[in-house]
C-alpha cells in the first residue's frame, strides 16, 4: 500500500515523541512491503526531499507560528496526498485530525486513519480558543477517519467515555539499542550514574520547573551530594518559559541544560543516567520514559494515568506538580543502593521488550490498513 503520514514535524526525528513514533513506525512498514511518504516541515528537517531507510520524505510549506504551523501544514499536505492518490492517509495528533474530513469527501477510495497521541488541550501553553479548537480536533479524530488508533489504554477509555468511540489500542514502541559509553557526555561535565536526567520539550506541562525546584531543595538538604540534574530539551514557542528555567538554575554547576540532542549523544545520556525523572502533568504515552526503560535505567515518574499504565512499582511515583513530594522522592532514590537501582532498571527493560515491541506494533498497524475491521481482534494488548 502507498501510505502518507501527516501531522508530524518530520523525519529524521530531532525531538518530539510523535516524530520518533512516525519515524520508527514508517521504517518498519517499509520492511513489511508498504510504500511510505512522511510529510515534513522544512524548518524542522532543514533538508530537501530525501529517502531515509526506504521512507520517502516530502517537505511542504507551513506557516511557522505557534498556532498556525501544524494546521497549515496538515491542510497543504492533505491536498498533496489527495493529488498523489495514496491508498492510506494517516494523521498523527488531534490537531491534524481537524483536516481528516477533506479526503473523505475529495478522495472517497482513500482509507483515513488518525492516531490519537495525547489530549493536547490540557497543555498549559494553549489559550482558551486553541483549547476549544483542539477539543474539536478530538471529536474529529473520533468521527471522520475510518479508524482511530489510541496509543494508551487511558486514551482508549477517554475516547470511549467522551465520544462513544471504540478505538484500536496500539501503543508506542521502542527499539532496544546497545548502551553508549560516556564519551559523548563528557563535554557536558557529566559522569556515569552521577546525574538525574529529564528529556523533554521545555513546555510548562512537562514540569521542568517543578523538577528544578525539587532538585534545588534536595541540594539544600544534601549540600555534599554530588548528583547533578540534566535537562535535555529546548524551546518550542516557549522562549519566556525557557528563560525562566535558566534563571531558576543560574550560577549552578550541578544543573546542566543541553538543549535538544539526538542520536549517539541522546543515547549516551540515557545509558549513563542514574535515573530518568519525568514530572509531566499530562501525557499520551511518554516516549522518553520508554526509551529510558529500554536502556535499563530506573525511572521516577509523576503519578498521572499514562505513567501508572507504564509501570506498577509504587516506589517510583511522586505526586503530580508537587515540589515537596518530588524532592522527597529524589532524596529516597539517592539512598537506594546500587543493587536495587540495577534491579529496577533490568525490570524496566524486560517490561519494554515484552509490551512495547516495535515489530509487533508495526504488524498491528499494517493490519489496520489492510482490513479496517475491528472485529478481527486488532487490539494489540488486552484492556
């Protein structure tokens, strides 16, 4: 089948869970015999049309502003995909889903799929009107496509309760790759197992400010502790927020901002971290947590539904948006011995291998394309 991916910023994935999801999925779909085109935004990829591991990329113009970037790109990509007569148009995200009615009218033979990645209107960066539009996007994601895929059980239940829509649950996946040595992180002044790591876009709902404040309070109580905090990520139309984070951590050698990193550097940060901390207030299914777990790393997570779905160990959770509770969790983690941390990491890796295998996920997605029949047991995991 000829498949068009619309909604992501593009590939190769520089940052963003949706971008990594589309990249990993597309490459495996090509191996299954599909022809896949991923629509990209030139400001993100910085490249002309190319091919990556058999996946064709196609740059299409977008209005690169906070509110118009995604919707303008999805709109123009949709017309291009209709013109090129793809068998499947697969939208990623509830924002792009707003456009999914167009091919239902203009290209009636094309199969339309939407993947519901997260409840974006909960993100603090949006104003009331944007939240209203994103709510409309959720409704569109559950009404216009032939099938809707949800990446977590929480989102499956959300669509069922809010829109009476029975979706197909197929989670995000993660690839198990060899651990990297610390040669790629020495430039940041880091040492193996001597830092906590957060990997995220720096937007308010990800909770980086909560983590920094908790870490500062931890250091006040433990001034001789040599643990560092690493924030790997950067601004996404959130320059003022990023500036506030840097000001909060000013003149400290134990808080390191790396900006966006990828490939070997990112893998090295994961491989050598003492633990990943993910203080997010809202998620679909967090890719950075899956990645850290795949590298056999412990994780400390806010007690939100998406995190609770990933891991059942009550020891690793702290209250959402609570500086004091996160500080106590860091303090508790610092007291655990190496054997306990190693066991936690090994358990995490096994969990990822068993439940979030990309090859199985690609098979299930391909089955959706080929059958569009919920009665054939398309759900990847039982609910």
